[in-house]
C-alpha cells in the first residue's frame, strides 16, 4: 500500500532542493539562478513567497556588487587626487621641520608656515570629500570614458557564469557614456537569459564599430521570445517577471540605458533563443 504521506512529503520537499542550491550559489558569489530539474513553474507557484524573496535577494546582490564596483572606481580616483594634491604641502612641511633646529630665531616663522600648510591640507581634504560625494551622486547622469570590454568582463566575473563568451572588433574599446547604466544593462540582459531558461544555456556578446555607433550583438540559445513581444517590452520598459509565459528582455533599466545613450534596439528573428542588436551612440 502506497503511503501518501511519503509521496506528499517528497512532492513538497523536492522543490526546496532548488532553493537550497540557489542560496548555496549566492553564498559562493555565483549570482544567478541554478539550472536544475527542480526549477519548474509549479515550484514557483508552490513556494511563491520563497521564490520572490530569493529572487529579490539575487537581484539586490547583483545591484550592490555593481554599485560597489562604481564606488571603488570613484574611490580610486579620489585617492589619486588626494595623493597628488597633498604631496606638495607635505613636502613643504617636511622641509620646514628639517631646517627649524638650525634657525632658532626663525622658528616662529616656520611654525606659522607649517600651520598654514596644515590648514590648507585640511581645507583640501574637505573639498575632495565634497567632490567625492558629488561625483558618486552623479553616477546616474554623468558620462565618462571607460572600457566596454572591461565592463562586460567585470559583469561576467560578478555573475559567476562561465558559459558567456565575449568577442570584440573595436578600433577603440573605450566608450564615452554612463558606466553604471551600461553595467546594469548587461547585468539585466544576462539575468533575463538565465532566469527564463531551465538549462545552462550559452550566451554570446559581440562588440563592434558600426556606422551609427557601438554595435552590441547579444545571443542566447534558450527559449526565445517573439519579435513583437520584445519590441513592446523595450518600448514600454516593462518587465517580464510577471509574464509567466514569455522569456523576456524588457527590464526598464535596459530601456533606460539605451535611451540615455540615444541608442536603438532591433530584434533579429531566430528559431530558438534570443538574438538582437543594441546600438549605443
């Protein structure tokens, strides 16, 4: 006689192995959903609150990692500035301190000079701190020169997904734009591919020079999405997280990143997977 309690227990516990694997990946720095047979729609329905919570945690960790990378970038700039600007007054202070014992009648003068230099350094540090806060606040709207290849490789390392291939045919890999927007765009593209497929699919990104700007060819060999749905998602900046039938690419941040750089999006029809071109001007 079949013990239905055992069957029910197995049915309820089996999807939990998927979430255990997912949380284990996150703890090891692999910021994407694992590919297992337990990654099924019925699992999401059965444990919707748990799925939403882990999905939110995954997204937040990705966002925090990318934001931390940007903060590190501005911090290194700040350290470079402060090292350069403090070198001159520190040299002067060192020089005054060395000669003071040899000129006892001039010690008051040198002490005043050292005090002035110290006050200058204090004001300089305050000014650089204010600039640092302003620059980090401007990450959403400012533009800078940065390497697109470096950004994609950083995202690949951040997500921890090894079936992502990057190729480039660029005369100059440096692009003038908003690094934070571009990074978020790539993260959301990759995250969408991983989130809407049950197997460890292959992803390829190709960067090249085009007549209108930088061309980004993005492909995966997953479930795919029809051209009409993709264009609608990109036009309205919608997300397919609530669309249970489609693989989607329409996070609003992707839409915003393309618009911010006066770019365009074109869906290229394929029998399977997604294939599209993004132009950044």
